[in-house]
C-alpha cells in the first residue's frame, strides 16, 4: 500500500482526480465511472512501477 501513496500524491494523479471531479460535477461522467478510472490508474501505475523501474529504495 505504501507504493500507492507515493504516486497518489503525484501531479498526474492529482490532475486526473481534479479532472474526474469536474466531469462528475458537470454530469459528463458518473461517479462510478470516475472510480473505475482511478482504480485502473492505480493498477496501471503499480504494473508500470513493477515492470519498468529497476531501482529499489529503502526508507527508514
């Protein structure tokens, strides 16, 4: 779960969240679909970090 926290606060995730919120507010997208997009984003980021990032970091 710590991995999720690292990129959930990233600029791209924050922009995605803001955009989805705006789309829900203007009824261009349903709340359920917005959640689906965020879940897919989480899955895609986890897969990308797992397969593309080779450096490991340990924070104490």
